């Protein structure tokens, strides 16, 4: 007996089969669309390398992303690029921006990797997804700022750098342009370059038709620029701003500079803020030759360039410290807001091409003024509150001219404080005069004074200054040894020599101190004040080493470490200033 299927069962089975076939067709269409969406993006790289006076190397990678007229891609949200990891220790700053608008900064994430070992990656995030389908394009620039890529070699300067940008995809083409410093002469290199000259700078060009992904090729070149190119290191700059209640604005900039070139460095040109005037220079010994200033007349619209001539030319590896004192026009930097609020608009450091490893900026407000954090652009790292004055201190590290260094500080100040100091001093003078009149009964017998030989004074001052120079040189070679800049054997030999010289100077100074103390209370007092300042300096150096060790062991927070370090540095500067003043008094007597 045959069993037949009911028509009511066949119809649902037929519908299910048709729906299954349709779903397979839909899936095939979706996969095809995704495949079409993964068409490659055309990448063009334009690398421009600038060598700045001082030793910084700036690499600008302009990336052009585009498609053909018939290609589609998913909107781009980010892009990654980088360089071989061995150059990561030389990177001091990096930022990205729209190629057509340098002010339109893009978010750049540092040290993101490129998905492969041996590369330092930077991830650039676009503010909104970029659609470049059907022939569209988008251009952006990533700027890398490197230090310590240039060093002297056989009478020339040698530059070692990453030749190409490291990308995760192939690019075509890649153009490399290298701009030498003014008046520099190209000698040789590891790659072929076409050379042209614009004004006084040589321009080197190199083109690569196809740049493979994950390029890690290094390059080198040498150039001659002896006498026309600075190669320096600036471990520290301190800028002290003082606003007084009479409308005066004075600045003291202290620079610590190390010459890294083989040619001797007799002078250096420093860029000062707009409108600087009454410029003078000094070092630990005393006043330096009056700086050459341009423009010679005060001009609030132009930067002031001051050329400082050192007491002795700096040889390779030699360090010096000097201070520039000058004044600024109050009305150009300070504005009044309302009845009692004043705003200082300034730049931490400007008009320079180097890297400053540590920048300390202190602002001393007028008597009676109080800092207003809510109306200021940023908060200081330290606020020192005195009896009548407040001092604001900012610390910045690895500072370059590419950083945003502008800031504003608002303080509250009542105008009656301008007459406070004169009234206070007048009152003190009257009281002192009254006390002297009634307490001074009879003249006291003069204290016998034994005249001191000028040779003794000159010998003491010269020996003490030489001692300071030897200690500074000892600190310099210790820093070089710590950073691996000199061989250990050479470091040990040089250190033994310097320590022996310090021992000899200590014996000489002890004899000279005894002779000066025997000459009377005047010189005995000067010697005592120098010894007190020296003891304070030794204690501060030990305190700095101790908190640095505790910070390395993470026993101190970063905020506490910075606060203590700033306090110790201020006390150290005051002690050094005390010693400088006492030595200057002795040197004036010699003259």
C-alpha cells in the first residue's frame, strides 16, 4: 500500500527551502561588499629633516592618504607610524597636526608600537572619521624632535638618523628632504642625495619609488660648519621674574651651557623677550663684558638678541654658567582687570632653538599681592609665601621651542601697598636713630687691625675660584660617565686628577684663611660667612641626593619630590649668591 504526502506538508517545506537559498545569496553579497571595502589606500610620504642651530634634529613626516576614483574604503579613524626603536631614547617631543593648518593639532598617542618588535610607534587619532572614498584625500603631518643625533667626528659634524618613516603598509613614493644649517657644507653620506642651495643653506633631496612597510633603515651624513654651527647642551635654565609695587619689571636668566663641539666657543647669542632693555651679564666671578644687544633701542614689537662673551672660550666638554639681567616694559606684559586684579601674560621661554633639560621659572609678586588660581591659566608647582611677598615657581623638563610655553598669572593687589615700604623704612630709620641716640654712651676703643697683604687676598680669591671650577668640572665628568659619554678608564683617571687638585687647593685655602683671620674682624667675618655658606651648600647637595634616591625607590611622591627639590635648589642659589657677593667684595679691595 502506497502512502501519499499531503499537499499541506509540501508547501511549508518548499517555502523553507526557498528562504534558505535566499539567505545564502544575501550572505554572498555582504562578503563581497566587505571585500570591496578593503581596497588599499594610496600612501605618499614626504619627509623633511631640519638641523637646528644647537643640535636639535626636527623630522616632519607629511602623510598623504588617497584613493582612486573607483575605490571605496571605510572611513579612517586613526593612522600609525614611527621609527626604529633604537632612536626612542633621542626623542624629546612629538606632535601631529593637519597638513594645511599647523594650528589644528591632532591627538598623538606615544609609544603605541606598530604591531612588530623593534619599532617605536605613534598613533594619530583623527577628530572625526575621514572619508576618502572615490578619489578623496587627506593630509596630515607628524613632527618628531630628536636630540643627541649629531656629534663631532674628525673635524666635521656627523648626523645619524632614521632614513625613512616606518609604516605598517607600503607607501609609494617616499621623498626625503634634508636642510643643512646656514653656511654648512655637505661632505658625504650613506645614501645618494641631489644637492641644491637656497640662500645660504644646502638642501639635500632623495626619492624612493616604493617604501616597504616596517622600514628600519638608518642613514648618516657629515657636514662642515665649524664656526657657523652651535652644538651645545643646556642642562638647566632658571628665569626669575620680579614685579615690584612701583611698576618695575626685572628679569634674571641663568644659563648652564656645555660646549659639545670641537671648536672653541667664545660667545653665544641669547634671545630675550620683546622690549628687553638695560641688559647686563655676569658669571660666578663678577660682571662680564657688556652684551651686544640688537635692536639697540627698546622696541616692544621685536625680540631682543643679546650676545654674551665668555670670560674664557669654552673647549669641548667644558661648561659655564652665566646670568643675564634686564628689564621689561610693565605695560607690555601686565594689564589691570577691574579695581584690584592684575594679569601677567608671559612666555616661559621664547625665541630659542635648543632643548632645555630643566627650566625653572619663578615669579615674585609685588608686596601685598596674592595669587588668584581661578583666574590664571595654570597652577604653579610651588607657592612660597613670605611675610609680605608670594613667589610662584614652575618646573618644566625637556623644553623645546615647539612646546606651548605661554601662560598667564592673575594676582590681587591693593594700590596702598606701594607706599608701605617707604613708610616702613622711614619708621625703622627713626626708631634706629632714637635707639642709637639714647643707647650709645661712649665711643668704644678701636679694634686693632693688622693690614693684610694684597697677595694674600688675591691668592685666596683665585684659589677659591679655581676650586669652584674644579668641582664644576668634576660634576660634569660624573654626569658624562653616568650617561656613558666618556670611557670609564678615562673617567677614573680624570677624577683622580681633579680630586688631587681639590686636596691641594683645600690646603692652600686653609693657610690663606688663617692669614686673613689674623688681619682683623672684618676679614674674619667674611671668612666665617663663606664657611657657613659652604656648609649649607654641602648639606643641600646631600639632601638632594637623598631625596633623589628616595624618589627612585618610590618612597616619595612626584609632587613631594618636586616641592622639596625646588626648595633645595632655591636655598642652594641663595648660598651661591652669598659666596659670590663676598668674593666680589674681596676682589674690589684688590683693585
